[in-house]
C-alpha cells in the first residue's frame, strides 16, 4: 500500500485571475490553497486570460449557480486505492475558482480511459484489485448523472488509453488481465455502437494518445515485456498505422497533449519502473523529439491538459505517494511552477475537459 503524501504545495488559481499584485500572498480556503504568481507575471497572465474569464467570483453568502457555458470545465475522474476506495470525482469551475466533488461513478475503478466527447464524459474499461472491466459509463453534466447502460468493449481492458477523433471515442490497446493488446475500437455516440479499427503494430498498455492535424498518435506504453519508446500514427483516411520517430526515453503511464502545435509528453515511468519527471515535445514538421525542462515532481500516471492557454500536469505518483498537486509549464522560459492542488488524490485516474458551448 502506498504511503499518503505530505508537504504538497499550493499554486496559482486555475482561472488565472489574481487576488493581488503581491508576490507572496497565499489564500487558504476549504477548497484548497492557491499561491499567487510573481507580480511581474500578473499583467501578462491577466491579458492572456481576460477574454476567457470575464465572470467575477461569487460572494460567499450567495447561492452558487451551475458553471457558465462560457468556461471550460475540468473533471478528474476515476482512480482507486485500498486506503481510499471511494476516490470521488472532482470538478473545477473557473467561475468560482474552486474544486468541488460531483456525482461519483457507478463502479469504482482505476486504469480506465477517460475522455470528453460531444458534451459528455466517458469512462471506458479499467480495473479494481481483482477484475478488468469491459463496460463503459457516461456522465451527463446537465443532469449530473452517470449512465452505464451502454455497449461494452469486445474484451476487458485496463491500462487503456482513449481520445476523441472526429466526434468518435477511440479506445486503444490495454491489458485484458492476461495479455497486452494491440487492438483498437471506435465508439460512435450517434449509433451507440463500437466498431473495430486496424490494429496497432505493437501491443501497448499504459500508452498515451493525442490527435494532431487529424491523425492519431499513440505514444509509449508497455508490451508486457518492456517499457516502450516507440510511437505509432494512425491516418483515418487510409486506415493505416505508420511508425514515427521514437521518444527520447521509454515511458509507460505518461501524460500527453497538444500545445502550441507540438505534442508534449511528460512523466510516466521507465523500464526500471522508476517514475519520471522528464518531458519532451514532438515537431511533426521536423519529425524530432526535443527535451523540455523536467517537471518539479516525478509523476507516473500523470494527466496533461491545456486549460486557459496553460499546459498543466495533474496528479500522478512520485514513487512514494499519490499526488494531488498540479504544475503549470511556461513555454516562454521553459520552466514549470506549482499550480495548486485538488481536494483528493486520484491514483490511476485521469482528466477530461468539457469545452465551453
């Protein structure tokens, strides 16, 4: 059993708005601790986010309203551990600058795939301490309810990665409890049905995936015998997979996202099972991976996302404790900084973003 973490630091408000120009101000609340950015960064950050964050924080003595449709909403979904089997779902709302608990999953699980498609959040596969799952749950934010009456995958899959591509939910690789998989399935929300896509060239569990320029990139993972540095790209036009340049180092359980026209990959663990803090980015024009400044913390099973024009690393495991802290990457000076904390730890959970409507 992993030890509980301690000494995790706070960070800046997720919505980027600042309480003060003082660089040493710290605000404590029941929803977490937020540390201001240096005053020199205040003007730049507020200008970059002003267009997206026009609503004011609600006074404490007023009734809170649902999130504005003009703000993206971040959800941290799933995760399971023996010392915290409930592992609640958390939602961050920029309008009120706070994390809050929301409707729990119908079945607790970890190592599932999590993705937002068409205004819903899907959680696919996963496992508990005994069983790998093939089922799927869907969260409707307008009703705050989960629905599990959906078609299942063709086989159970934990350590599966999922992403949205052209309005479909694509489920890639994974581990069925006996072997690692290279099969790929696609869910059509309109038809409420799964179909098969061409299989990858390598079996992969614990991989990470992104879509850039209309093509699906699957990065790293584990094939059952070794941690992988290989990368594959799927072209939906011809339905074929192609080999891409490998990562600078093998990674399983890394996070990935597209930021400023590049694929960023961070964290994970190496072929010795050691959590990583290193990061790298891929340029599809030069076909090269180049190093990025390492994160402040090692983070296996970290989630990367772009939120309010910031690249964030959320959660993960540092080799000792599951983390609820976040970091933000500043590409201007190639550095990471602490960026607040969730209410709970989410071992084996993932992040999804519901885009503003």
